């Protein structure tokens, strides 16, 4: 049988750059709201992702769209797709 490649939708999230001290890497913090099961109130949960930034264009405070990708290094499994809002 033919090996047909199946197109997989990769996960995309929006977050804020919190560190740009490394070369071609930025740390992006993503916030999401979850409902607390007992009290039905919404609380914030934060995740931090190491993302590949090829041109070193991101700065601290930028809003970016990151996309899941193949592993680039031990910690980097995300790429910066687009800078949504630059900080001045």
C-alpha cells in the first residue's frame, strides 16, 4: 500500500514573551482560564514554553502566536509563527 502522509493540525497558542536572553530562543508564557470544579469559579493557569525564534526578532512583552513543531532541542518543541503585537 502507498504510504499516504496525513496532514496533522498542529496546536497553536497565543502568549507573551517573558525572556529573550538566549540566542534564537524565547520563553513564552501562556495563560488559560479553567473552571474550578467545586466552586465553579474561573482561575488562571500559566504555562511557559521555550520557542524557536530564528531571527531574534521578539522582545520581552511581545504578544506572539506559537505553533507546535518537531523537537528542535531538548526543551524547544514550539516555533514563533507570528508576532501579533510589538512592545514599544
